């Protein structure tokens, strides 16, 4: 009888530890792949202002090769999701998506 209680206690402790590890790992993943906590974007006509820097739409054919990452920069005021492009970590180019409709934006030289 005492052996069953010990097994149940150990099973509960192991389960709690596993759940805590999953929470910590998923929290770390979200922190690394979600930059929206420190960025703000506003859509104004065709342009997007990310942290008060203007981005204008460009044809995706202007870029030779690029990979859109799964790192969410932030959402605009109208709900467009902005993603980092792996080849441009300084956000010279970004990708914006409304559902399946995506577009590439380039940082304006004048700003």
C-alpha cells in the first residue's frame, strides 16, 4: 500500500517537472520568435511605418533570393503581420501579410 503511494507521488512530481519544462521551453521559443513586444507599425496608404521608419511596397522580383522567416516583427494597426526576411536582419526589407496576401516592403532611403 505504501509502495503505491510512493509511486503516485513520484509520478505526480515527474509530471509537474515535465509540464514546467514544456512551459519554459515554449516561452523561450515565443520570446525568440516574437519581436512585437518592442515594435510598433502603422499602415498609412500603401506605406507602412515601422517604429516611425517608412517602408514602401516593392515587387518581390526586385530581390534575387530571399527567405521569409517565422520571426514576427509585429502587427500593424490594421492587423497586417510583419515578418523578418532572413537575408536582411537589419529590416531593410520586410514581409507583410494579411491572411494569404503577402507583399515585400523596403525601407525608404530618405528616412
